[in-house]
């Protein structure tokens, strides 16, 4: 029997440490999850922890090994759900892990606009019925952005839909899967966290055929360069092939933060600060934090980032 404590803050680092404990404890006959120290949760932390638990228990089922699960401190001394647990429930954390531990009628909606964990399939995208798949992704991304912002915020919708469309397109181009998951949060101070995950092959396998990539960290770093595609070693300037993760990572680093996990490794970029974590699980998760306080200059910055990428790739 092992007790795993949720961290005080379920952010990138907190979720990485929590997920590693989960993945390293699956040989135990029983796991106790204690929510008593959990005060605050963020979208990336929600998604990473949920994906780790989902992967760990799916693997146990495949291996025909049964792990008992118990929960501590879901409620306070008055029997009410802890605010942090309420937030996890609203964000579909427990549903994503396939744990049914609550009554939905007791859950309160957070005050800020958000997108709980939501599955998106290729069929959902095709249902947009645009002229091509990328155009349908852009239309779907506008739909997602309008969950966070009312139609009056056109500039903000344009910016957020850009991030959604680039990351979702990257999933369906490279992951060899027909679905992904999104979660997002609009914060009070003109900032948004966007997270997209999949349970596909991962970046290293995606790039292996064209680039011979074997080292996972090197493959992730390679994917963040301009012009990198599983289909071609060359930069297609007219279509800006491979600009997606490059531009998202650079803008994220400049405007708030960027994190990427892919099959065993998590890289976290926070300004000048950089961290790496080892997590033995599959899939890919991308997070970008965007400061919208200077939204008027966003697309000018984006053009500058892409131009710099083209310049570096042409050397």
C-alpha cells in the first residue's frame, strides 16, 4: 500500500513529480490518493496528471494486474468538496481517468471561462465541412476560442484560434491517431493557457523515418525548429511547413510559457528558465501560455518569429 499526495499546486512541475510517483508505484497492490494538500490546479497539470493516471491504469488492465484505489480528503471538515477537488471535477479530470467518485449536481462552475478536458476527433473536424481539412481545423479552433471569449473580442479570438489550429493540426499530421484532447483556461489578467494532448506515437517515432531520430530529447528539440516535418526535410516557404511548433514555442517563451511532453520526456520553458522531467508514459502534450495584454501587436510578432525561422532554416 502506497499513499500518493497531490501537490500543493498542480502545475507543470507539480504534475510532473506527481505523475512520476504514480507511474513508479503501479506494482503496488493498493494506492491511496490524498487530496489534502492540493490548493490550486492549472490546465497543463490537470492534463498531464490525468494522462499519467489514464496510461498507468490502462497498462495495468492490459497486464491483468489489479490495483486497488482509495481516496482521502476529497471533502473538508464540513463534508463539502474541497475547492481544488471541485475544480478537478469540473475540468473532467476524474472522467478522463475513468474514476466515478462524485455527483455532478454538487459541482460548482469556476468563475473564469474555461474548456474542461474535451475530446476532439477527426470526424468532429470534418463535420465543419470546409474546403479542406486545415480550413476545417481553423473553423473548429474559432469555435473553441469562442468558449473562452465572447464574439466582441475578435482580436483575442483570432490569436487563441491560431494556437489551437496549429497544435491540433500538428496532432493529426504526426501522431497517427484520430483523436486528441484539449483543455484551456482564461485567467483574469489577460492571459490564457491552452493545452492539447494525444495518445499517439510521439515525436521521436514521427520524425524517425525522415531524420533518423532515436534520442527523444533531441527529437523534441528538433521538432521545435523551423521547417521540421515528418514528410520532408525541406522547408516549404509558401506553406510554412513546420512553422507550427516552432512559432508556438517561440511565441510562448516570449509571451508566457511553453511546455511539451512526448513519450517519456517533458520540457518546460519559462522565460530564461528551462527544466526537464522523465516520465515513462506515451503520447504528446503541448501547452502554451499567452499574455494578451499586447494583443494588437501579436501578429506582427508572429510574422517576425516566422521570418527569423525562415532565415535560420535557409543557412
